[in-house]
C-alpha cells in the first residue's frame, strides 16, 4: 500500500492506494468518529463490496446503514441526493455521523455534497471503486449534483477525511468505464508531466487490460499530480482550472447529448482532442503533439470524433460552463505537452475547432 | 449609520445599521464584483423595496435581475431554492455573480444557501428587512432549507460579504413579525448581557411600537452580541450553540405544528420560557428569573404557553435537532440571567418542563 497526502492545513488527508483495502478497518478507524456510519453506494457496486465495508465498520463498533442509489450520471440530481438525506434523518444521524462514499464519481460527488449540506456539514470518506473516481473525482473536495441546465452547477467544496482506493476493485470494472477513467489519466500527463504522458503511451495496452502493477503506478502518479494542484489552489482561484483540460468541450458534449449518453470520461477524451486542436490553431503546439494526443485517446478506446450538435449549440452550452465569466468562455489549452493554461480564444479559431472535431480521423494530418 | 464588524479573518464583513440604507449604492459597491447581480426577495417585500435596491445596483453599472419567491417558512424548501438556481442559470450568471438577499430570515437563509451551492460558491449580501433577520439570521453565515423531517437540516456555513440593515424597513413590518424578532432580541439579553435584558424590560412598550431610536440601539446591541459569539466559534464547535437558547423547544414546536403555523420567533419565545423553566428545575436560576423571562416574552406579545403536542412527540422531535448527539438531546440553559451553557438533562426534569409548559400562567408562581 502507498499513502500520499493532500496538504491542505487542517483539512489535509491521506490517499491510500493498494489491493484489498476495502475491508481494512484500520484504515477507516482514524476517520470515523461518532456512533453512526452510513455507506452510500449504488445498485451496481453495493452487491459487490458493501458487505465488506460494512463488516469493517461494524468491527469498529459502529452502527452502520447502507443507502443504495440508482446507478448512473442521469441520477446525479436533487431527487437522488434527497434519498441520502431521507435515510440520514430517518436513522437519526447526528452531526458526528460519517458518510462513506463507495462507488464511482457520481456516488462520490453526491455523497460528498450530502456530507457538505447535512446539518451544515458532516465528515465523509471516499472509497472510489472506478478508475475515474480513484484518479480524479475522489481527490480534491469538489462535490455536487447536476442541474437540467448544467453539469455540477450545484455543489460545494468539501474535503474528505480520507481516500481509500482499492486497486482490486478495478478488476470488476466494465471496459467502457475503465477507458473513461483513462481519459483523466491521460489528462494528468498532458497538463502536468510529459514524461508520464510518454509512459502512458508505452503501457496503454497493458493499462487497458487493467494490469494491477501498472494500474497502481498510474493511480499513484495521477493522484500525486492532482493532490499537488489541489494543495496549491483548493477552491479553483486559478491554477486548479488546468484540471479541467478537455472539460469545457466535454461538458458541452455531455449536456448536448443528454447526461449519461456518453460517459464523462468519454466526453473528456474527445474534449481533450478538441482542446489540443484549438491549442494547435493558436500556435502553441505542433501537429505531432495534436496527433499524439488523438492517438492515445483512441488507443485508450475513447471517442475522438465529436458528436454533431451544431457549432452554435456547442457555444451556447459552453457559455454556462462554471469557468465562463460574463459570457466569455474559458478554455484550458496546452502551451506544450505537460504544460497547460487557461485562456479565452478568438471566435474564428473556436469555430474552426468545432467544425474540425466532427470530421473522421483522415482529416487529422492537416489544420482544416 | 453605525458599522460593526464580524471578525472572521479573510471572511470578515461589516454590518451597517441605520435608516434609509436600502438605496445606498455606496454601501453595495465594495461588495458587488462582476457584472451580474441578482436580487432575491419575496412577493411581500419585493413590491416595497426591490426597485430601490435595483436602482442602486444599476447605478453601479450592474446587470440586475430580481427573483421573487413565495413568502413564508412553508416555502423554505428545495423546490423554492431551485427557483433561484433556475433563474441564475437562465440568466447565464457566472461565478462572480453576487446574490442580494432582500427580505426576512427565510429569504436570507435560502439566498445564502443558493450562494453557497451555485457553482460551488458565489458571494452574497444580506439586506434584512425584518427584525428577526436584522438581529439574528442575517449575521453569522448559517444558511439552509428545511426538510420534511427537520428544520434547517440541509444547509451550509457561508458568510455574507456585508449585512445592510435598514431600520426604516421595520416600520412596514406587521406587529406579529416584529414580535417574532423581539424574541431573538430578548434571547441576546438572556444569554449574554443581563443589563441589556433589563434595558429591554424597561423599553418593551416603545420597542413594540418600533420606536426608531430605541430599535436602532436594540439592533446594534443584538448584532454586537451575535457577532462576538460568531467570531469566537464560526462553525458552532462549542460556544455558538448558546445562540440556540429556546431553539431546541422552539424547533419542536415549529415542526410539531407544521412549519409556518407559529412564526420561528414565536416558537423561540415560548421555547425560552420552557428553557428557563428547565433551568429552574435543575437549580440554576430562581423563580423570579423564570418569571422575568416569561413576563418579558408576554410583554413582547409572544406566546408563553406551549402547544399540546404530547410529551413523547416533543421528545421525538427534539431528538432530530442538529445539536442532538447519538440520540441524546442538548439544551441551552441559563446558569443565571446573561449567562448560558449547553447540557443534557435528566428525563424527569424534561418531562416536568414539558408538562408545565402547556399550563396557563396562573401555574407560573410555583414549580409544578
């Protein structure tokens, strides 16, 4: 087991990464105070792992309840969040109750937001079971739900007390979910570490089959990069925005198709290809770098061709992105591989990228 | 105009108290950044004052929108909160948008919670127009909504950028609302300043008719007491709980009768009489002090006889209070007039208080 730390003063917390961690009461023990613990999971993950976590908590003498949510991004809304509040109130859960998020990014985001709001804030622990959640959403304290008019529009910054990432849980992950997580892994290389990007390129086949040793290394390096960025900018005042590389386009794809049609990671994969194209048009990266990003996204079994929503619809959807200010859309672009920055862009280049993005790969070699 | 400060490090903010402040652009100017400002008000207050605030914001060059909520505690729920989110998203409100809460405690609590959650946090300004909001709910950053199973169960700590309390707005307040605010004024004397309590006793008739000079003094002294407690314990780790004097009983009354039946301040008024009775039974205060509290509550036109919900129902309702821990109910009691503390109490004394509370005043002179 490897343990990293997210350094946030009194809100600092450990990230434990390794195999067989879901049943480890010793890892939960320092972070679960009070008498009540409530495991929040979904109908897919619960049957696989909830009993293991429940037993670990029970062995610590806790009163444990399990709340099982429907599975999927389409349920990341107030109605589902309210299932958690209902269960907490019916159970008489007090201010010292600890919530445990057992599942992927949706479960983690919703459980974290429920913890942020229940009685104005109770502690929670992240036990991410998907690659996306392990390398990205479980670290950093961003929590929230979707609104029909925008993704993650309602939420809070609420740091977990610990993140416990059990690599073995990834073995049961459907290939499409694994690929979606790889999008964030690729992102970390692209925005912060060209050497890591190259390492992913070299090992993408083994990572696609979830090789345990390589996967543990990827989770570790990605968590290091994310923890480092979060420690410098907890509430996204500046630097942290680079973690949204591919997300401005990605969120528009998700919203435009309807949440749940493409997985978040799939939309981010395609969004990174689009952001690389825009970076090229603005003269920051060369054709080869754009091609490397596209090839790696495709090698990770992620879509690289954007859905045809129409240019105006894309722009309309991006204007409600949280990074937008006074109607001007902010993009995270690559200065070079391993180095990202936030900027606005000329309309003409944005239109060109949006038109190019829906073309099939043969158009890749040149700037359209 | 008097200006106090709530000292919370980088979250410190001013409280301006005086007449004619609602139209003062100079008071809003330092706190409204960005291009968008959204005034949240209700259908009672909006027609009286929204145009004035709108004009002040427009004079600063802001794009201003007004969201009008239905009036009343019964609407302090997710559905109404979502009206604010809908309006913000439809208006394309960005992260720098400032919300302005123009109204009473319900508008302030909901606007503050919307500001806490919209895009994970935007700034807001409190412009309280009721006495209760001016002396209590607008100061201290407690925000939230009710859940069918408990009051203020879903919320956040989110400090405003400024509180602008226009004393003139109290002139249009219905007598019942003014009395409800007086409950919190009496509370501040009871828990923190016996001299202030005596001053309220002396001036209660003039305060009941909203004498502007006396009322400005009451708002000032109450805000000083509240700001001082909040500065010492922002997130209610200990001391701040004393501000809930009368609230454990009061919340049970509100929930038991159905939110909106009694005003919050009415329930708190009666709850303080009950808490004083319990303080007497536990040997902390004498019969005279209990009688002074009851007389002042009654002189402020507030109910002092509790509704007959049944002892078991009261206890059940109090067990879901946010201060409860592992099923044990916490009470704020008086050590003496001007000095409060948090404690658990023996069942027998609690039962005696609950039985005594529903009796009419002639029973006051003795411990039943």
